[in-house]
């Protein structure tokens, strides 16, 4: 009798501990059951040039989403968990820092300033546990036509990285970084004495020109302006000399650099999807980085996000298997007793 009582107490304790473990597993499954994006997310997004009172704004991108419809089971998601990223041309994915604006109860919208002569891709991100789930809108926006850009009052970026090197006593070669969407460049030069001056215009696709007929061994100032329609950039300015003895100093201190560093690094871990969604052509999150930051850039990491229903089912399966084993042991002990 004493032996049977000890066996019963042991079985009760074992079953209680097993039940506690199962409850923890099921509880974790419920906690991790975060609502996921549906399969037809693109149907609940509107992406295109912004529409204003005076017409289409080709310098601004508008992205409107209906969050409740985008998620399975129509779940609500905190607006802080949403992010928008835009990719211009062959550049890097850039995160939009501004928060979206609510439009009624069902919609929210971002407005993003863009370069109208480039093609733009858009994707949204949803924060998960340790990763970000992305959805890329399947259609690109832009580029706008030359006429549309000219009528958009887009002001081009100032020409930068101006590099001037003497070729002889009366000529120099001039190089600069191209300004996006520029139709042409106006160039002025003037000697320190003000006695020798001139100007010229070059096409928007050129970032180099040779200036001849200058005074020998004279100090000059050059200014370059980018033009789009009737709008123009701020002046890019550089000083130079036609003196041959100073050419080495000029070449040693002036360098031609690309204004846009095309190197990207991964800044967020992307969730690996178990099932594809319509229009989903995502890739890891990228952004432009400086050269000195490249040494600390990490390799992409991916985290598999298990289906919550599969997790719950697995926990219940484990519970059933354990319960069956315990019942078998109880029957065996009763028979032996």
C-alpha cells in the first residue's frame, strides 16, 4: 500500500511538471502569433506621383496604404511598427524618417521628395521580433519626362567636386560631378584683375570641358551653375591658376570624386518568408554609407520566422505524445501492483 501511494504521488508530480512545460510552449506560440502580411498586399497600396491642387507634383512621391486590409485577419498594427523605404535608380534603399499621416480611419500616407528624372521603387517594412518583414510594391514610379521636369520647378543640385588642371600656358581642363536632371551647365570665369573674363554653356550630360584662350600664369575664379528649364542651382565655385609651376600643387590637392557613394550596407535583419506574396520582390535593407564606415559593415543575417499555427500545432502534438506515454506508464504500474 505504501509503495502504491509513493507511485501515485510520483505520477501526479510528473504529470504536473509536464503540464507546466506544455502550457509554457503553448503560451509562447500565442505570444509570437503576430499578424502577418496577406498575399495580395499590393491591392491595398497606392504608389505614384503626388497630386496637388495645381496638378501632379513630379518632385514628390505619394504612398498610401490601408494597414487593416494588408494583414491577415484584418489585425491592427501600431503605426510605429511601419516603415517606408525608397530606392532611386541604381542607388541604395533609403529609409524615410518622417512618420505617415493618417487619412480617415483606414488609410495612412507618406509624401517623399524625390529626384524626378529617376525611376523609384518603394517597399514597406513591418517590425517583427528581431527582424523586419518587407513588401516591395511591384511597379516603379518615374522617371518623369523632360517637359514634366521642366514644368515642375525642380531645382538641381549645385555642381560639386570641381577639379581644374592646367594644360598649357593658356588653357585648363575642368571636371565636376553631374547634377541630377540638369539640362545644361553655364560656366563663367574671371581673372583676379577682372581684365580677362568669359562664359560658355555645355550640355547636361557633360561633366568636363576644356577652356582655352586664357592669360598665361594668371589667377582665375570659375563658377558653374546647373540648369533645369528656368530653374538653376546655386553656384559651384573654384579658384585656379594657369601658372605651370603650380600645376603639381593643384593636382596634389584637388581630386575628382563621385558625389554619390554607391556602396551599401545592411542595417536591418530581414525576416525570411515561408510563403511568397503577390508583388513581393524584396531584398535586404540597404542605405548609403561613408567609406570610413565600411570596415564595420556586417554580413546579412536572416532569421526564419516560423508560422504561429505550426508552432501551436507542434506544441499540442508534443503534449498529446507526452500524455499518451504517461497514461501507458500508469496502466502498467496498476497492473503490476
